């Protein structure tokens, strides 16, 4: 997926949750990238909200964190408050 130059609010929320989970587990971005066979640059873009996360990547991260995928995404009520362009 191409990198954005401007972060989207929903992507920022998802990226922040992924970063929070990563830091809670004491993992560096490089650790997560290697464990998930993903690009460190792409993960960095996801955490910054500059790249949307696809379902395959979300599920890979979920497996690494051993958590429900819904814990990595904001609740639906939070999404409804995100302004649309």
C-alpha cells in the first residue's frame, strides 16, 4: 500500500493501539517486524497512521500479540466520531 503524506484519523488510532501493545510487550519495531516477517518501514508507517493496515497484517500482528483483533482497533463508537473529508 502506498504511504500517505497525511495521516487519516482512523489509521492514527489503529497505529497507536498497535504501538501501545508493542511497547507493553517490550518489543522494538525491529522485533515486531522480524517476528511477523514484515517490513519495519511499513510497520512504522502503520503506527504513524500513514499507511492503512490490511486484514492479513492485522491478523499477523494479532497472532504475535495473542489477542483478539478487536483489541487492536478502536471501538465502533470511536470511529463514528471521526470526521469524514
